[in-house]
C-alpha cells in the first residue's frame, strides 16, 4: 500500500493546488490511498460539507481536522448525519477522537483500499491548545478495538515534543504518526525502529507568502498594535506539502516515508 497524506489544506489556494496537482501525484508515486487534513479548507478557518465533498471528488479518501473543526457551524449537522451510513461522505470527515465523546462526529474511520483494510485516527494535542482528553490513552483505547494492521494517526498539535513523544509511544503499533497544525513542514521524516513512519509536521498546503497562510500585513499589524483584525487568506507562493508512505499490507509496518513539496 502506498499512501499520500496532504498537509493542512488552507483556503481556496490550497484547494486549487490540490485540484491541479493531485492526479499527477497519485500517478507519479503510484498512490493507492489519499488522506488529507482539511480543517482550514474554508477560507483558512474550518470546513463545510460542500467543500469536504468537493475534496472527496478530487480523489481524497479521508479528511482529518483539528482545533478549527467547529469554525463553520454547518459541519455539526453533517457530522450528525453519520449514524447509519458507515462509509458515506460525512463518515470520512473526522474530528479529533480525544474530544468529548458526546460531541458530534467521530475520530476514527475504518475502510478498505486495494483489498487492504486500513484505519485513520485523528487526535489533538493538549500543550498550548484547548483542553481535551489525553491523546495517548485515547490512542490506546482505539487501537485495542481495531482489526486493521495499516493505521494512520494525524496528531494535530502545537508542541513538537508532544508529537515526537506520541510517535515513540505508538512505534510498532501504527503505520504512521503524522503531525499537522503548525503549517510549517519539518525535515525529520523517518521510519522509527519498530516500523512506524513519523514526521513532526507535514506542513501546509496553501500560500507560503504569508504568516502560516494568513495575509502577512494583517498579522504584522496585529503584532505591532495588539489590536484584533479580521484575518484573510494570503494568495502568493502556493505550495502543496505532503508525504508518501509505503507500508507492508500484512504487518502494517512502514517501509519508507518521503516528504514532498510542489509549487
């Protein structure tokens, strides 16, 4: 199995470069499964049902999210439509599994690709972020109920230490631990000793002539004045950040991880 994971898709620029380059990436890297973090797809803040289904139409199989998941209220009703339709589009949009269990949506998806069962787990960190349940113990709970060997974990977190610790904690138990949220790609991709592919942050798919996706003049002004401003997505220097993971279908262990950045 060869899996492409696309980092945080930011606004229209991010969606556009996915539309323009995804087919080429899938063909060039012989990709079987496409995953992406889509929590910033709607003008940089949140995701709507319509945008989620547009991204599915482009060839993405599962979308993960994070702390901006509730920014567009329409997503709540979308999540509430999940029950009774285990493989419908709404079921393939995840929110962090370590949020309160009675909230709409789910943090785990199980599917099958190339006749290989796989699972995707969405977690959120706790350091410098809103309070939520322990992602380490949540991962334990979910892994105890899973049958697939090929398992991908999106850890949406601020602190590099928390992401790295989770990578070591899950080494050998999941196929990949993939960091998102900071919008800055890191150069530490590797396969850990027990067979788990790891990267601290996949990076943003969106405009890099910006401050993590937002118009740079607005952010600089905010730092200078400390006054609230309405953030708008930037448009310049759009790039697609992703990784390709090759894994063993039987053991679920990763064979390799390759970092990709396209302009």
